[in-house]
């Protein structure tokens, strides 16, 4: 039997005021899976993640977390259930050094293991780190702050970062999923994310237009690109 889904969205709709963005979205993430969420700018990927995390109220459909409908549960209650959201803003503590930030969330050991670069930058303040270093720190803080993460929602993992940093972040995402966490990740570089993902969804204009195993997409990156354009 299939493991119970970490996340299941059924017929989900949501938007901003009278502007409907998401239409009838069905999506599943199982424990231990990396699921890539792909699609052109404005497709509704961020809106979907915000709705799943509880920042936006759905206007229709339902969301199940670990088998139970989460209805109107606020963000903090979803966090308690193990849902962790990493937005595209790269939240680090701008005035704290890397060392202070990691101490605050008791993640010194983890950080050193995940991203040795952070140890080298121990004395630097968050605001003065490079974009890639900030994202490494943000991912470490996100993982540490969720007491027991079971579902990780990540927006724009590597936007604007160097390829090597992107690969490192994606490896960490894969390793996190391998511990049993379900991961839904928005990443602009389809090729890189598909190398580590189990499945992918492609969105356009607020709808899921295709879904399938990552290996299928890896062999058809041109077909994938055409979905972005047509
Ligand atoms: P991108 O890759 O460019 O971030 P996306 O797939 O994440 O795109 P969204 O950011 O979810 O897409 O945007 C989907 C649609 O919702 C767009 O048409 C956008 O203009 C609209 N939208 C996003 N945020 C708001 C908001 N706060 N108020 C009104 N409309 C919004």
C-alpha cells in the first residue's frame, strides 16, 4: 500500500480578492519524495505554496496534511504539524552573525555538516552574506526551526545563485527528503531539480497542465520547455 500522503490538494482554488489565480489544482506529496513544481512566471506556483502553508485562504477545494483535512488551520498550527515554508525572500537575521544565528536555533552542528561554507563565514552578519550563503543559512534555519519537519515547501530555491550553490542546495533538499520528509520545491532550473526529484507538476495560468515522474521529464526537456512557451 502507498504510504499516507504528507500533502494532498484536491480541487484547490485560491486568489487575491476577486482575482482568482489557482483553479482546481490536484497535487500530492508523499513522505520521502521530492516533488518539483515547474511552470512559467505568473503560473501560480508561489500562490499555491502560500495557500498550502496557510497564508492564503482557499476559495474552493481542500487540503489534507498527513491524511487530515487542515481546513482553516492557521500557519502556526500547520507548523506544529510539521509543515515548513521557505519563501523566496531568504529570511536570515540581518543583524546577527552566522554563529549567533545558528546558536539561536541550536543548529551549529547541522550547518557545519550541510554547508561548510557557513562555518567559514561564522563571524559575518546575515545582511552581508552573499545570496548563496544567505540561502544556505535560510535553509539551515528553516530545517532547524521546524521542530520535526515532515513537509517542506520551498519557493525559488536558487533564484539568482551560482550553479554550484544551486547544486549544493538541491543535494541538501534530496538528502532531507531521504530522511522521510516530503518536499515540494519551486526551482527555475528544471534540469537540475529533475535530476533529484521523484515527480514533477507543471503549472500554467493557475492550473496543473501536466504531472509525471521526473525521469520522464528528464528525457524530454524540450517538451517541457514547450509547455512554458505555448
Ligand atoms: P513567478 O515564477 O514569477 O514567481 P508564480 O508561478 O510563482 O510566478 P504567482 O506569484 O503565484 O506565480 O502569481 C500568479 C498570479 O497571481 C500572477 O498573475 C500574479 O500577478 C498574481 N498575484 C501574485 N501575488 C498577488 C497579489 N499579492 N495580489 C494580486 N495578484 C497577485
